[in-house]
C-alpha cells in the first residue's frame, strides 16, 4: 500500500496554515478586510484551521492571547493599516506577558508597493512599511513576505516566537498569499540552546548554596507556565518537600492542592502564611519570577533579588552571580537533583488549606468580601477562571481554587476589557473546561461585543458581571467622585439577547442569598451561556486592592 505524500509545492497561504496546524493551532481569529479575503478563502476550505470572525481586531488579538495561553501558540489575521493598528494593543499585551502567537496582516499587492500607489488604508505617501515599524517594539520577530523567501521567513518568525514566547509579525502583500513555495519539511523547534560550560558552573555554585542552606522554599510565577516547565517545577518541590508560593500573575501554574502550597505572595500585603514562606527561609528559589508592582504589593516584596537562586528563562543566578545560557528546564533538572540530596526524605506536613468563608447575612447587600469566596467555592477542577484587571482580579487572585482549576489574568499589561475576548480564545483552546468570566461593568463596556462571538461559537461559559457603577479600581486610587470614573448606565440584563445570545440564562444578584441561588442555577445549566449581573457598592473593593491603591497613590505622587 502506497503512503500519501505531500505535494511538491503549496501556496504561501497553505504553508502558513500547515505550520499553524503543526503547532496545534486549529482556530484563526480576526476580522475580514478586502486585502485578506482571498487568503480567507483558503482558510475556509482548510481541514485543519477554523475561522473565528470577531467583532473587531482588538478583540481578535485578545482572543488569540487567551488561546495561546492554553494551547501554546495562536494566530490573529487582520487587514493592512486600519486592522492591524486596531489589534496592536492586544499584541503588545502578549509581548509583555510572554504569550507566543503570530499576527498576520495582508496588504496591497507588490505592484502597488513598487509604484507607491495611493490606495486605501495608507497614508498617501507610498510608505507601505510604517505599520510593520509600528509593530517592531512589541514583537520578537517580523517579516514582509516575498515569494522567494516566504517559507524561510515564516519558519524563522514562528521559531523565534516559540523560543522567546512572544508575538511575531508577518505582512503579506495580497498577491504573495497565492504564490507557490516548497511544501513544509520538518518540524519547528523553539527550544533554547544550552551553554554546557555555564550549566556546569551553575551546578557548582548552586550545589554549594543548597548544601549550606538550613531551609528552602520556592516562589514561582507566570514564566514557569509560559515556558511549559510545570512538571519540572512540581518535581523540584516534591524532591525536597519544599513549601512554595506563587505571585498572582502565576496563579494555578501548579494545582493549588499541590503539597506545600502557602498561597499567593504579594509582598507586605500577603497573608501571613505566604509571607512567612517567602521571606523567612534561608534559601529562596525563584522560578520564572517577574516582580511587578501589581503582583508584589507595590514593590513591598521582602526578598533580595541578588540573594538566593533565581531561575530565569535563559539565565540562572546564584546570590547575584549570573550564568547565561542556562534555560529553565536545564536549571530545574540540576536544582531538583541537588535539592533531593539536601532536603529529600519524608514528606513534610502539608500547609493547611484556608479556612472556609464566614457565612454572610444572606439578606444584606452583597459585598466584595462575600462575592469572591463564594465564587472560589463554586469552582471545580475543570473550571477556567478568567479575571479582569480590577476588583475581579484582586478579589479572586488570593482565593483558594479547586485543584486543577485554571486561572487567567493580565496583571502586568493590565488592559481593561482583555478578559471577555480572552475567554473566547481560551474556551476554544480547551472546550472541556467550563469558563467562569469575572469582569466589571467598566471593563465589559470595552469589549462586550465579543459576547456575540462567544454565542456564535456555541460556547457556554458563566459570565459574572460586577455592576458597581463605573471604574471602581480607579476610584480606589484617585477621584472617587470624579466624572472621569463614571460610565454610562447600561441595561445589562438585556444585552445577551441583543448581542446574539437569546437563549442565555440571565440572572441578577444583590444579596448573598441571591448569589447562592444564581450560582446553583449556573451549576445545573451547562448547555447554554449563563450571565449573572451582581451588584456591589460603588466604593466597595477587596482589601488587597484597597491596600495596593494606597501604595499606587503614593508612588504616583512620588512619595514612595
């Protein structure tokens, strides 16, 4: 029996789609425009890639980001100029938070470029590269595709994006998409190179430091997730029965029922268990940590960056001495061996789980203090929690989630409105999980139109809309009654039907009892979208946000 063989040549568009499918990407997010329509014809007949048309390009970029966080890579397709610039904020967020994806934009033909024709979506000056230049600061690799180099450039940009865990950018003149190139050969490999001499030196320094330590603990963060070292991280913790904590940006990098979990560490604002674990150990091992203001309690963290062992993406350090060319997987393998030798033995007691929430007065007005513990208790091992940067993030990030639950947020870039489209992408990347979106009314007004895309894709998340009359997170920092923190009043109960989800279960809760009833109903209704509008006070914020707001206010004034 003969074995099917690949065609000798394919179009550039087919080459792109093949490479995406080889990276387990099976959805392409974007918005059609006249320059990219012919390429989209190729997408529509592809057996591997499904087109997901979004309401706008920014939403498409956010969706691709959410997809890549779950699946490992993603793609967004826009048209030249107007489309790609609408998406660029989403691409910048992916760059900041180390999310690998590719932004594909299709523009005027090569002949139009050569002649400098004044065509639509240009600035009428013959400069067709200005939008590629605009992307340069927020992508790790870019290319303008030409028939003779397209295949090589696609592979280069994809490989760099995989290695750096950041976005890449490809611009196709419209006629290049149909040009023929050699069929793809081999696979793409984004693994970083190891400097063996540096690795040997790291081992020697780390061995001395570990052997001298009287105690050790682990602090981890989102880079451990982006670089896929969760299993190696778990092995390190298990090898020494080490206590461990996580910054909020890395929440659920490991299941929260993993032995030794002390909670979310947020500097001086952290709960005592997490703070003691991180700050009172003799040797703090940091794995993929990025110390940002929003995740360290406004830079109140109590560890010295020049002390302990720090494992970065491609550089490890021991008490401030850097060893370049030592990527995370290699460093973790070395450290696990050393920790097992020094601290291995009988398992130490598992740190106690947080106490259950105190029962609230069921008929009293719903507060932030009531809301987040109740939502955390509702989660299960298959829940995908997506928390908007605002009261939702700061209320939920410190809650204990069921083991196996996944948490997605964007605390570093912090672009409000990110989470609703990100939920779309994350749910398509892993439809086995039930999505739980937590978003405020101000943030939702930014991207609510993608709720219609969720409905069109027949997704069935639970959406909790926190209606607290405006930008409460900003009110907590400055201008609690300033007009700039106000927003228009919307009829949220009517929006799901208006935006294309007429069969959604729409509920409202203004008391703890009503919230319990709504969540019980959401747990039973799994075949359609559930939209719960919850009402909390205009100035009511989680305690973590209240304390962080004081810190931000002082730093904005130059007082901290």
